[in-house]
C-alpha cells in the first residue's frame, strides 16, 4: 500500500565537474575561533560561531567540534563535561554523547547533538559551519 520510495543517496562525489547537475547548496565555511594550542588534551572549550555555541575538544590527539548545548536541559557540555575517548558526559544529569557523531550514548538526552568539521590551519583552530547557498 505504501507508495513512498527513496531516491538513492549518492555519497561518492567525483572530481569531475557536472555542469548539468544542480550544485548542492550546502558547504562548510571554516571560521577561525582561536589557537589550536589552546585546546589541551582531554579538555573542551566553547566558542560562539555565528548563531551556534560550538564546543571544541581534544582527545587522543584528535580535535572534535560539536554543539555545546546538551539536548536534555541545555547545560553547557564544555563547561564541566567529562571527556573519555570520544565520549563527553554532561555534568548536569550524566547524558553521554559521542563527540565524533553527536549520537546519544546514554543518559536522559532525547536528541543527538550537532557535530562540525574542525581543523588546525597554521596553528589556528578552525570550525566548519554549514553555509546555505544564497
Ligand atoms: S542537561 Fe545535560 S544531562 Fe541534563
């Protein structure tokens, strides 16, 4: 009875240009928020990036960027959050999120948190935020 169907999702982007295809109107714009050295191993710091409060954490030498606001009762994750591997635990009621994917691992949080691209560029700490075309 269902007439719903899904179009195939193409994740394999080739390097050749396809002028006949509509360009995806999302792209990441990297914004410098500070110095990469400011993020110490096992710690997280929050930055205002556009309208978003973005936490950047370093664990195992890898940087992670994710929304700083816990989806349970909006506590700040960077402030007091406990980092263990790729997991950050909200200090308020113990919700646990995967910093790489944003998924809820445990606790009362009902929704995942957004994640962002993050990179070090000549010592700068840069966060990639989605920019909608137009
Ligand atoms: S506000 Fe984060 S677990 Fe409740």
